[in-house]
C-alpha cells in the first residue's frame, strides 16, 4: 500500500512492557500505519493484550502462531506486510514521540532507500544515547556496509526505516539467538543510498530478566556471531569484492 509504513512487532511474554510499546507506535504523528503484532505462542497475557488493542485500532493486525522464536515471528510479519515502507520494533521497547513522520520525510527528501537514526539504551536507573554520527550524512549502500568494520550500527534492525522492496525475497534465518545480523545487511546491499541522522528515535530496553541474558543464551550468541560474520563476509564479497580489505 502506497505511503503506508508496515510496523512488525514480534511478541512473546512481554505483558508488562507491551502496552507502552504499542502506545508509542499508535500515538505517532504519522498515521498511515499497518501494525503487525506476531504473538509467538505467548503463555502470559501478551496475546490478549494484542487482541484488545486490535479491537480499538483498525490499523492493527494480530497473528497468533505456535512459538518458533523471534526470527519466525518476524518472518510471519514480513509475509503479511503490505506497506510501501517497513519498520520493526521489539515488544519490550518503545519509540520516541513523533518520529515516523520525521523518518519518512528524510527518506523521501533525500530520495534514499533507507534512513538510519540514533537510539537510546534504557536501563533501570540510567539511560545512554547511542549516536554514531554527529550530523546528517548520505551514503551509498556500499559505503554504509563499511560501518560493519567499525561499529554495529549497520546490523541494528529497529533504528531504521526502509523501503520494503529492499527485502523482497529476503527473510530472517531462523534457529539463532540473534537474527538481525543475518538479515539487515542483505537489504542494505540492495540500497542505492542511505541517509544517516543523529536524532534519537528508539528506546532499547536493557532487561536483566531477558532470556537473552542467560548463560546458555550468551554462549549461543557467541557461536551465532562467528557464524553470521562468516556468512556476511561471503555474501558481501560476492556483491562487492572490492570491500575485501
């Protein structure tokens, strides 16, 4: 759908945080949204919260599925998305006010395929802004890929707005603890131009109770990082052999 932003939100057992996430999306200044809530087999009240919000706001579509992990949930969202543009949010995080209109204006005004922004790590007792460039900058997709060698900003999924066409026939690789790093760069490789902007648009909640913080999860994350680095190197060099160095 033209001018519509498809917002994909994977949901799993986050009933304490989900309302804040959804309120931050639905109260945005830009109203042409398709909000896809993928309830990935939640065992708490998360699924019921999704349904309640869908009854109140027609922009929401809820998909309930058997638990398959975050990648499977996001893939379900990708298959269901119909918007011209694409955005992601984790269900325990929340957006800053009035950012979708700003993000889309930059994407359009600079005639780029993706727009990248700063974010904020939110801890229980403090916050820390993550700003990777002091001013606005327009890069080619290839130039933006080089950032993988100096910071992780190119791997992050949710601090960006994309043209959905970048990810045609591209899906998340399932079966990992981390999946954005297997996915985001593949769309970036299809981008002619990317605009980077220092405005904070997203709040990334750091939770000690997150399943990602368990010893087993951290061990699997280490294995995943080695795996995706090797796969990313192979795919990037296939497209841009001049980036080998």
